[in-house]
C-alpha cells in the first residue's frame, strides 16, 4: 500500500515541546513500522521555521507551510489548532492529491474537514482517523462521514469517540518494541529510592502536584529522589518550584533523553509515576516503564491503565489528589522488593501479549484494508 501520514505538528517543532508530544512521536514510529512491513509511506508535515529541528528519521517526509499558533487570533486553543491545520491542508492539497495514495491516516478531529475537502476534490480512497483524545469542536460531526474508519489507543477514548460521533471506533493500542524495553531482572532493590516520571512538561501532566507531594516523601525518606525526564514550557516553573520547596538537590531535570538513557533510569528506579490531571489518551512513557517491569503509578486520567488491572499490575490514584498521590508513593516505596518484582512480571506479560509492535501494526494494516472495524465494546 501507498500510505500518507498527514500530521502538520509531527515535524514543526522539537519533540517534547509545548506543541509537540506523544502523538507526533507516534506518527513517526507508526510510519517506520509500516515502512518496515513493505509499505510505501510518506509523512506530510509542517515545514520547520526559525531553524527548529524536527524528529530525525529515515522516513520519507514532505514539508509544507503552516501558520504559527502565535499568529492566529486567540479565540481558544481549539480554534487556533483548527485554523493551523486547515492552512497546512490547503498548502499540501495539490501534492497530496497528485500522490495517489491508497490510504491516508489523519491524527486529530481537526483534520476531518480536510478529509471532506479531499472527497469533494474527487479523492475516493480510504481515510483512517487515529484519534488520540476527545478534541471535539463545534460542527465536527458534519465531517466524520468522510473517513472510512476510526481507531483510538484506549477503551475510554474510543468510548468518547463513539458517543460523540455515533459510529464504531476500533481500539488499537499504542505499540512497543518489547525487546528494546527489556524486562529488568533485579534480584536486589536499587539502593536509592528513585522515582521517575517522563513526558512533555506541560501543566496538565500534573508534575507540580507530584513535586509538592514529594516534599513529605523526601522529608521522611532522605534517600528518595525524583527524576523528571522531558522538556516543555513548564520546565522553568517546575525547576523554580523545587527551589522554593527546598528540593533542588533531590529533584533532577535531565531534559529529553534517548531510549537508552531512559532505560538506564528505569534500571535504577523503584517506581514510575504519571500524575496527569488532564485526560491523557495513552502514555507511551508509562507503557515503556511497564515493559521494563517497574511498578507504575498513574492517575485515573491516563488511558494506558484501561489495559491493566489496578492493584494487580498497575497502581492508580484519583487525578489531582495530592494526599492520595503522596500516600501511594510512600506505600510503594516501603513495599518489599519481592512485591515490586511480582507486579512487574505480571505487567510485562500483558505488554508482551497486547502491545508488541507486530501484533498492533497488523491490526492497523487490516483496518487500512477495510478488513476490521471493531467497536470499543468488543472484546
């Protein structure tokens, strides 16, 4: 198949910045996985400006102009994103139609209008919408008939999509090369009570709550330390907060790291925490930690938890509840190491069964071919 991945933000900024996060990284990972299976894949993305770099890859990429969000009237975040993507779609339209793709994948509800415009121009091949969150907006239901199938990475997201659009949404999780994030066989606990979190440093990730909760943890366990991996607009405010709370020597901000460097922190960690206070449709960072056999604690806003059993192979707490977050971390840091190892083995087994790249990509291929439409309520 000749496949187009249509996502302006995948190339427009540095991964981990305020505008670019997991969906953009997913776009590249998906493209590479499809390419490795023999498909002709081209990513249509926004042309980087002001010397900014974009995600380095062997994937074939075509770049087109787009509007900076700062230059769009501030009538709300969704208005700005819609305007940005419509401008990008207009820039790429003639070349997209000339490529004669068999399938096009879009990654945001904002691109439903673009799919409708392709149809009006006479494009008749398949359009698949990969939905990574309920970013719905006024009148978007008017354009959903232009896509042939939809899928989401979690049952909760798929349920929201089905309710909003009134049509089936397949549930196909994010995927992982399980051999890269190998299971950590650690018979003895690491000497330092290290807590790790990773992701885009933006407000809805709840990292300020985690740092505030860590104050009491560190006072009761001086050997406890926190590592916040990633970058974004909240990095400086979060660093300032650690100074204000007297945690500067106990909290580390190493920035965006390679997979190998992330794995090195997994090797030394006791637990991984994803404290999102806003809805997060999946969280590949949490999945990588689960694959490594770490104890993973997530808020009830993190979609990856849909695939695991709370209290058995993943731990959960109510989003935004700093007392529950603090209590959960304290409990887990005081658990016997054998409990961590057993929980990690159970989580790793699910990762191998449900999230291995070969299995997941084959489902996406079948969806592209029109062979699989699975509602979120199906097993």
